[in-house]
């Protein structure tokens, strides 16, 4: 006799997935795909097959290969996760899209906006999921910040201030802005309320150690609402700081990623301004400002690895046929800001407009 209850609760077959790239980020993806009930890892592809084998370990049933064509030819591979250098993202991801696979790409989506636009257009045309691994967006803290902002708990967003500094690994091929700012820009894109978006950016940078590219940079973004967002990235700081402040008309939120005891704090403190309608003719000349000092609360956050949540979102987007939270267009918007900020650096901090409404 068939157990209909058991059948009803039966899970859909896991999606076959291949990871391309066994370097810095690939092993993290391998671990999370292997532990996910939604996926079955079938391949790890790397030009250095021995490196791929080491990542998998001696007892793995996952196949290690340098033959990317063989991976794409496997009909049991539904999805491909790309963890190769940014300059190769277009070729590797485009081949997967054209093979009809769903694609996850580590940040940045591509090396240039033009490359990213090709990827997005091709994925949309072929009806496959294209997702950008903006990992920080899947942390419990950033998820809660997005919820609070979108629910109007902070009121209108007046400013966002983000600091990501450390004594960092000075990169040879990219400046500090392209290395660190994608994290902050992807978070900004993720948390801003509907209808509010960056419209222009000005960037200032310095290379005081003669590294050949900016080691310290400041980005100032104008938002469509009239608000402002600021990002400070730095490879030369002796201390590590990872903070984001979101100031609203009702409350201000501070996220300190290095404080596990209180990652997110919400302050009911700020400045209130009497509106012109409330003022007489003479009072309008000196607007009435009042300060409020209310409570501080620290919301409880679940403990869950960001990458695991990201992998779950990738599976959900594929099986439900919907756009993922950080889709290809989110990756494009980040590339747009980075390219505009690079142009601004060249022109000594000139304000550069962004493409809007991607």
C-alpha cells in the first residue's frame, strides 16, 4: 500500500550543480552546495585539477576536471556557480547560460558594465536564472536592516555612511575601490527602499605608498530622494572597522559587523524640524529644530551562515521561476557605480551621473 502522506512530503529532486574555480571562493561554495538539500554537487572544474581534487578530499564522489565543455555537456547539471577571476566571468558565465544552465556569479558580476549587460540580456532571453553572489546581503544583519528600512521603521532615509577599512592585502590588478566597495554598494542597493536609487557619484582616492593604484578611497553618492550615501574603503588602516549607519527621519540604525554581541542597534534619537506649515511668517526665517533622545534597542538576530542563505535563495529562484534577491540587474547597478566612480577618480572627484532604472 502506498503511503500518500510520505509522498506528499517528498522533496523535489535536488538540482545538479557544478562549481567552476577552486581558488579562494570556490571551496566555500563547494561546502555550502554539498550541505544543501536543494543541490547535488556533481563537478568541481578548475584549470588545476590537482587543486580541485584537494578541495574535494579523497573520499568525494564529486568529479574534478579541467574540461569545462564536459561539465556543460552533462544533462544532469542544472546550474553552474562561477568563482573564477572577474576578467573571465563573461566567457565562463555566458557559456553556461548558452548551454541552458542557471548561473550564479561571485561579485563583481563582470569586469565591466558592458560585459555584465551582455550576460543579463542573454540570461533573460534564454529564460535562465542569473544571480550575483552579493554575500553580505544574505547575512542576518543586512536582512534585518532591509526589513526595517522597507517597513518604514526608520522613516525616510536621510543618509547612509559605510566604513570598510583594514590593513589589507594590496591588490596588483585592482584598486581599493574595486576590491572593497562592491560589498558596501551591493548592501546599499539591497537595503534602499523602493523608488530610491543612486543617481550620481563623486570619488576621491589616494596612493600614499606608491602602490600604483588608490589604496584609500571615499565615494559620495547622491540618491534620487535627495539623501546622501558615503563609503570609505581603505587598505592602510591599522585597525579593522566594518560599520554602516543608516539615518532616517524617525530612527537611526548602526550595524557593527565586528561586534557579535550587538551587531545591529536601533536608536530613537535624532533631529526634528518643524514644517513651514506649522510656523508663522517670522518663524520661518529660523526653522525650529528640536532634538529627541529615546531608547536604543538591539534586535535579536538568527545565527545562519550568509552563504547558506544565498544558496537557498538560488535554489528558490530556480524552482519558483522568479528573480533572485540579488539578480543580474543588481550586479549591473553595482558595476555602473564602480565604473562611474573610476571616471570620477580620473577627473579628481568630478560628479559623474549614473545610468538609472536598469
